[in-house]
C-alpha cells in the first residue's frame, strides 16, 4: 500500500486518538503541576438557624476570583503534588526508612500512607485476578468445547452472565450475600463454626472477597476469547497427538496452549490494564476501610463536599498511567518480537 | 347526559393529580436542584404546583447534587435557578459567588418567614432554611429496663448500658452507629468532637487544631463503642445501621433525625421495636453538656446567573413550597423550621439537640477537606490497627497536604 493511501486510511483514527487520548493525557499532566492559588481569607459574620451568629473566617470571593482570572490554571507547583504526603510522600518514606528497625516496621509504616496503601491493593488485585480469571476462563472454554451441541447456546450464555451484569451491581449482589446476615456470610460462619466471623471487617478477608469477585467478573472475557480460539485449533494436529497416545492434559499443554499463545498475550494485556483500574467493587463493598485503589483515590479527590482537588486527582492519574505503561511494555515488546519473527 | 359529562369532568380532575396552585407568579422558569430524600421531594412536588401556562417548574432530586451544583450554577444562564443546600453544600456556592442576595425578594414575598430561617452572610440574606436535621440517640426502653439501667445521656453511660445489655444476654451487639469508612465515619468524629466544645481549627486560619486532649477523648470513645457494634461496622452506613435497628438486632443507635419516623413506624420496623423506641438528644461526652451531634439545616438558594424574572418566579414558587401548609400537611416528614409547625413524635431527638445547645456543622470552607481526610484516615484507628497518636498525626499530615493543594494553607 502506498504511504499516502495508508495515511488517508488511518487519518480518522489517528485524529480521534490525538483528540480523545493524547490531548486529555497532556492536559492532565499539565494540571498535575498546578495547585490552587492561595485563598484570600477575610472575617465575616455568619448567621445560621439554631446556631446563631458567629464571626467566621472565610474566603474573600472577589479577591480570589481576581487571582483566578489572572492565572486560571492556578499556582505552579512543579512536582510538589507528586511528592506530597497524599501521593508519593517522599519525605515520610525517607523518615520511615531511616527510623524503622525492621523491614516489617517499614512495610507497616508504608501501608499507613494513603498512596502506598492504594498501590499495594491495586498491584495485589491486578497480579492475582489476571492469572486466576484467565485460568478460570480457559477452563470454562475447554469445558464448553466438549458440551453437546444442543446445550452449547445456554451454557455459553450462562457463562457470560458475570460480564453482562453492571460491575457495580454485580459487586453489590456479592457484598450483600457476604454480609453477616447474607446467605454466603452465614454459610461461612457455619462452616468455620465462628458466629462472629465477618468477611467485611478484616483486611485479609476483604481482599480475598474482592479477588473472588474480580475473578468471577473477569473470567467470561477470557472464556469467550479462548473459546473462539479453540475453534481454530488444528484438528489434524489434535488427532495426530491422540494417535501418538497423548493424554488430554498433554494435548492441552502441547497443542492447544501453543496455538492460543497470541490470544493469551492479548487477553493478558487487556486484563492487566483493566484490573489495574479496579474501582467498582471497592465502592460496592464499602471496602475503603480495608482496601483502596489508585482509581478510588482519584475518585476521592474529586468527589468532595467543597474543594475538588484537581491537581491531586491529576497527579494520581499520571502515576496510574505510568504504572500501566511499565506493566504492559514488556508484553508489547514480546508481541512485537513475535510479529517480527512472523509467529503471530 | 349531564350526569355523564359531570362524571367525566370529575374523573379528569382526579387523574390530573398535579394540583395547580395560584402562587401569584406572572411568568418565568423554575428549575430546582436538590438532594434526594423524602422531605425535599415533598418540597419539590409542592413547588411544582406553581406550574401554569406561563410558568414552568422542573426539579432534579439527586444525591449527586453536590458534585454538579457548582458547574451547573457557573453556566450563564445557570442550569438551575434554585439550589437546595445544607450547612456544608452552601459553602462552594458562596465561594464561587454563584448565588444572589435575597434581601429584596424576602422583603417583597417573604412575609411568612421567621427570622431564624434566614441565613445571613455579612448581613446579606444568602439562603432560606426550612428544615433542621441532625443525629441523635435512639434506644429501646424495654431492653434498658430488662438490663436494669437508666436511659443513657452521655457516651460513657451508653457504654455502661451496652455492657449491661450484653451481659444479660439480651443482644450480642447492643450499639450501632454509621461507622462506614468515608463520609459517615468522619461525620461521627465531627459530631462527638463538637460535643467536647473544642474547635477544629485555630481561630482565623485553616490550621488544624484537633491534636489535643479532646481529640484523643473522642478517638478513645469511638474505639470503645466498636466493642459493642456488629462486626461489619466499618461497612455500615446510616441506612444499614437503621435497618439493623428496625430488625431488632441492635438496641442503642446514633442516627439521623430524618430517619426517625421509619424507626417508630410498625409497618417498617418490627412492631416490638417500634413500640419500645424512644428518642433523645445526642449523648454528651467527657462530662460536658453539649450534645455530640452537629446541627444541620436544609434550605434553598437562588442562582446568580439567571434573569431577575426567573429569580422572582423561583423565590415565589419556593415560598409556596415551604408555606405553613406544607409543614401542617407533612408533620412527620421533617423537623420543619416553618412557622406554625407542631413537632411530631419523630422530631423529639433533633429538637432536644437544639434545646440542649448542640453546635452547628462548621461552615468554614476548609471543613470539607477535613471531613474527607477523616473519612480516609480514621478507619485504621477505629479498627484497632493504630494508636490515637498515630491517627492524629496521620490526619494532620494528610489534611495539611490537601489544604495546601486547595490554597488554604501555605
């Protein structure tokens, strides 16, 4: 294809990517370098029902508006937001490092910092749910593949249900079932013979429940992709393997999996990116006491009563983008290598 | 034939439920943005009665109102003409200069208003309050009697009563309070800290001042309460705790006045719970006399970026919506501040708070940041994962970082 027609063909998507992906990312990065102007404070008298009149310090609206109109972005803060206590907390981490007597003390000190608490759960979730959901999805795909033709439609539909349910609602359903009065919560209490058992009060149990939810909701995506891939696995090779006396497991290991490899890389890529943005189950599980994620921190910076912290949300977003890039670059590099070798 | 047409007319009158009231509005557009709970829905529906051929009335009841109000009122013309607010949500509207002084409109149309309904900032009326709210103590007198304790009036007595109820085997978890991490948990700290009489900030600045004896007392009391609360308490918000109470699973609870009516309604709560429930002011703490609960008001403001005609229409519609008849028609829906309102049984708690000198939720602009910081940082302490010193240090550090971002601290 000549270069000119290639560009004409690609131009619409390139423009869309520039407008809707590149520009917002740049704008978020710029925003993360700024904080609000110093607010001009004045003393005013405030009268409220029941509370009476009090002298209160408040913001001088006119003076602050003037500052804002002169420099709408706010005050340049450089990387100040990135290193403050609510993000990378460089100073606190340094202090902790020099003062902690043991590694355990250092880790528990880090978990006390909002950003690292969120990062720890995000990574934990991402690295556990991704392989678990892929393995479960692959297992379902293998099982569905041998179901009699008549049953396939209903079985496939049923297997896809977790993906069809809105994540917020799906997580809420599980949350209610796991409540100490819910069917699963009571079942667990009976099973472990501990009437005070609550999956929602302890951090480890909350993390496990979120992983269970994540695996449940993400498995159908892997399943449907792998199931489609299974239809393209060469029957001849499979039959040849059978004639050679390969067991079912050996056929999966040496024939099916290698031919699904490009799909495995694709699903891994998508799932890593998806799971790194874990958010809905934390809201539905009311789990922020025990588990928060980077996406949850962004939400918390914006969902406020009075001052939305745009700089803070932007900084967390940029850090999130950086982490996702670090996670997926090795996989992309591998795909590129395989493409060059002509194996994909 | 005549009978038939008469029947038809009355049928029409019945189906056309929106009652058209004469609100005296010539013309204009009334667009209301409000939070979503029963009392505000009543106010909005009553305002809608002012609709006529020349007047349109629309309303958006949403719990997300705080997140959209600033953007919606910054637009010119503003998306909404009326923004319903409370102590905390009026602050960003004032800060953005998005609402108009109402002195002229009050003089012209506000004869029904009582002086304590007017929210005045620097002498100018910026909002009109019409109902009060707040958290207060809810308890089952049958359980207290069975446990042989008097009705508690302080948190210390609540703990003693809870211990007695537990010891007698009446309930495993006698206490509930909305300790869900986030806004609810922070509100409980704010309530109890107000009860100590101390201030959150150093006078005249946004500098945090809770790292003191009172702050430690509040933290200690909050942790002690969790020993008597159902194990899921860090996930239980106001609605979840109210449901536990209605089901008879807990016997003493601090919760919102706006939920009180559902606790004594035998169709919503278990009949034996509804019958035995009594309301009282929020308990005091540390030997003080102030109920440990913030006083809240709900009211309305009128947008700045709208035509004077729409502002006038909106004010008149709201005057109709919060007329004495509304309070008379729905006495149990809220603790109305409207003149002529006779409080019902559900209003006892909030009124007791007000009479015992409870303090208003602070209206300073940086209070929101403190509230969010408390919501993020308190859970670790309440769960027992860290001590009070550490919790107060964490709260102070996180608040300072946020307040610096927002320009309140340097």
